[in-house]
């Protein structure tokens, strides 16, 4: 019987959007402030970031998150990554992966972890990013960076087509089987955002996401570590009776970009389905707590993400 454990300790996360420019134009982009013309925009300088990390006394037990826009567009991205590594903590980079083969990888080691989204097989992925050829660029970037010792996660983002058309789902599964990564597989769903509303995207409901999350879980649970968040987990937890462990609150998230600097208020968002769901204590169906369900063999842990 899988056990649910709690591997959270006191930890601080330092999250920065280092640019608000992007070379993709995803139909559900989280940031309505991002410009999608392939150039950097409103980027924070390397010196400003280093001053902030020093002032906040970043330590080995902390985590630095580099995000955007597309962070690899930043004019000082190599220098920023090198400086982040000097703090000897985990450095997590959220990127679409299209520019990975343009960066200097000589300094990358296991302190660095890249998380790269996959929206489906090639045609479906390019349809979501609205850039022809983006899938091939991402795969080429993944192959390039696999030569280093850094950690590489891929993130399957469930979209409406994948969730409602079994042929689209099967093509996606087939594509993922050949995508190179060496650490963990994330399962999440397309978010409802200002941009998705503007583009009239169909929502992926909790019921839809629960079904597809279960299918993906069944396929990959014996193959790699799985991280599940921002998608309904009830069909996974319904597989067997599990013991729910108490979750610590000793987690702090700090944000900085060019204009702002503040601490996040972490809380579980209120969803209508939570009221009646017997798995509500472990619900990861909305972003807000920076935690995930992490499945590693027969152990299900509450982890950070």
C-alpha cells in the first residue's frame, strides 16, 4: 500500500521573473504582461539579482527559481545562472527549452534543474505555442543539454484536445516516450488565465484532468518520479487507501522582478469541488501552496515545486 509521507523542511524559495519577453505565444500564457515578439523586455539586471540574493542571505537549503517570460532570452542569462550557482542551492529554471542549445552549459551540474513544458505531440504542441517548429526546437534543446549533469524535468500540460480526443492523447504518449529527460515527469493541466479567456480556450475541468492524470500516472509510475500539481488527483488517491500525513507550514516564497519585491502569501485556493471531495486535504488542483504530490515507486510524498 503506498504511503504518503512529508518531506518538507523549513525552506525558502526565491522566485524571479527576469524578463517579460518570450519567443512563444502560448494560448493560455500565465503572464498577461509578457510580450511575445522574441525579444527580452523589462529584464532585471544580474547585479540587481545578486544584490538581492546576498541581502536575503540565500543559503544551501534554499531554492532559486529563474522564470520569465522566457528566461533564456535574457541578455545576461549565462552570467545570472553562474552567479546563482555560487550560492550552492538548487537553481530551478522554467523554460520552453527552445534556446537551450544557445546557452553556455559548461558550468551546469546537479544543482541546476530545468523544467520544460510539453503540450502534446509535434502538431499539437506547436498549436498551443502558436509557433511552427517550436516542438523541434525544444527537443533539440533537450538533447543538447542532456550532455551535462544538470537535472531535466519535462512537464506534460494537459489541454482540452488531449483530454477529450483519445487519438490526440495516444499520439502525445507516443511522442513523450522518445523525449529525453533524466529526472522527473510533471503532470499538470492548462490553466484558465486572462490570455486563455481572450483566446476562447476551452477549460480543462477537474473531471477531465482527473481522468487524464490517472492515465498518465498509470503509464509512467514505474518508469520515473512523477510530480502532480494543478490537476485533480482524486482518481490516483482512489486507487488504494493511503494514510494522509500532516503538512508543515514552514515554507516561504519571495518574489522579485524589475519593479517589485515581496513575499508570497501561500494558501490553498478555494475550488467548488473541494467542499465535497474526500481528498481535499491533499488537493493539488490549484496553484497557491508551491507543493506537489511526488510519486516515487510506492511512496507518495508531499514535496516542493
